[in-house]
């Protein structure tokens, strides 16, 4: 099957390696596979769905040494990094040192996601709109400060904490517990050595992804994420239970403001700091009464934002990435499908806390011939020839439609046809 695919592809014959194993990486592989320039895609470590479009390689996304070795041994022409950990660990630096082409920020630039303190100080220094904040390294001083604050207030562990290091506190009592959790009990590990205390902002949240080449930035289309586990935005914060694109809140006027005050200024700031950013920059925005403000930066595609943005992209993703590597992004004109997209995450009961794995998934094959329905696998694996659950987030049911409502209906129709034990999902994605 693979050989036939190689034969049918164009003459450029590029071999790609994608690093990661979630729904985001499935979407990246799926999109890259549409490029006529690609002959072979490897994915490390991948999952059962990715295995349909790429050759999965049993190397952990954080095993940088092995990944470098693989890229050399298999003459990989270009590596694309989906997930954050390897970026923070310096995968781009390691590949570049060996003369291997790789798309993503180097370690110095990935700090924009890796340290909340760094990103807050950057925004302050370069006048990029964001919430007012203070940084603490000492829990006693933090508590003294928190006694005098207005509530609610937001506490953030400095480092990477799987999106869980953010606590919204309604009272001093809650903040005291938060300081205990982050700085004293170190529930998020080293990430809690420093803590940001941030003003609580109000407004709709929008995710914007952008291609960057160190110099130029081209924003993609807007998306919205549903972070809470349960309907009506109840339950715990998760990695994301569903997304849709575009967001009705992200108007042309807002886009203009963001371009002027946030996107290019961020890229300029990183360059001025000697950390030019190349790769995908993710802006978590809050559209407040006083204009759009940055909630957070991520140094990679969002998950599950990628699953709704990439299916709307008409361009060849590989061409964009190659332009970025040559610092020619300004020559690229992005084109988008008019249709709306939605992604409903099917998770395992108990996610994001404790969940079990290994349940057989049925109904996947019913969907393969529908053009506007794509099932992106997140936590799946193959066991005795069967696709079984292998993570908290299992699948992302992604559909295109004439409107969000149209896409929504198609997505939930598909949700009903796919089953596994302990299937759990939100019924209000895009509502
Ligand atoms: P973050 O990881 O920084 O994006 O924070 C996770 C979530 O916490 C965001 O998606 C927001 O819903 C919420 N959040 C973070 N910072 C603030 C803030 N300053 N004001 C209100 N909500 C916030
Ligand atoms: N969906 C949010 C993230 O990828 O961080």
C-alpha cells in the first residue's frame, strides 16, 4: 500500500518526520500527506489513526538523540514538531547542529511558552496588551501581596504544567490554598519555583495560530476551544474537549487591532531579544472591553485547534513550511475554505483525572468515504489488529459545514456511530 502511495506521489519525493502522537499531529500528518511533494511521512511515535497515513516509528517525542539518529539514518528531508516538550528541550537546536532541516522554534524562542514569567516580562517591555501582573519567588511575599488584592485573581505556575498550572481564585482563602499547591507542595514540580499573580480579565476567548519565520508572521483563521470537561463549561480544565472555527467574536476590526498591537509586535519583540521565533505561534486571546489582550502564548499548533484550522486551509502546508524555513513567508498568500469546521473530542470516562485504557473502538470504518468528515486520532493504538483506546482524549470527530450549526449536526451524527466503553464527550461544542 505504502509503495503504491510513493509511486503515485510527485517527483520531489520528500521524506518527512512529524514528532508527536496526538490529534494535532494526526491533523498535521493528514494535511502534509496531501502535498504532491511528499513521498513518505514518518511519525514518532504516532498512533493508530496516524498509521493509516504515515509510518509510525517507535521513538518517544522527547528522545531527541534517537530522533536525530532516525532522521539521519532514514535521510529525512524535513522534520515538523507538533508538541511542546521536545521544543522546550531543544530538539530544533539538536537537529540544526547536525545540519538537519526542522520546523519549529529553537529552545531560546520556545521560552515564550515555557516560562510565563518570560512571556509576561516580554509583553510588558514591548507594550503588548496583557493582564497586569506581579512575579513571586517567595511564598510569604506572595501571600502578603495577595492579602491586598481584589478578587477574583489568577495564579500561574511559571513553567510548563500541562495547562493545569493556572488557578482562578475567588477569595484570599482560595489564593492561600493556591500558593500552597504551586509554591510549597510543588504540585506542578519545578514549574512552581516562580509564580505569576495576574489580574482577572473578562471576555470571550479566541485562539489564533500563526506561521512565523523569525521576521514575518502570517496569522491563520480564528478558533475557539472548550477547555472544561463537562457541558456548560463545568468540571475541570482539560487539554480541550472541542473546538470550532471561525469564532464569531473575532471580527475584521479585532483582527486589525491584533495585527497592530499583538502579532507583529510579538515577533519583533522576540527578534529584538535575540530569540527570533520560527514555527507556529499560538496566541490565546481574551477580547476584553478594553480591546484584545494576550492570555498566553504557545510555541506550537493548538490541540484541538489544529484539527479545525488545518482542514480549512487550501494551501499546501509543506510549501508554507518551506517558505518559512527560507524566511520568505511574506511571499505566501494563505487561502481558506469558506466553510466552518468543528471538532468534538471523544474522551475516556474520568479524563482529565483518572481513566482506563484498552477498550476496542467500533464504527471507525463507516466514515472513511465522507469527504467532510475526518476522524483525527488522539489516544489510540493497535492491539491484535484492533483499534483500542490509549489515552484521555481518544478521538476528534471533525467536520466541515456551511455554518457552525451545519458542521455541528454532522459531527454529532458521526459521534453516535463511533463507540467504545466509557466514551465521554461534551454535547455543546460550538453552541
Ligand atoms: P492559560 O494556560 O494561561 O491560557 O490559562 C488557562 C485558562 O485560564 C485560560 O484559557 C483562561 O480561561 C483562564 N485564564 C488565564 N489567565 C486569565 C486571566 N488573566 N483572566 C481570566 N482568565 C484567565
Ligand atoms: N487547546 C489549547 C492548547 O493546545 O494548548
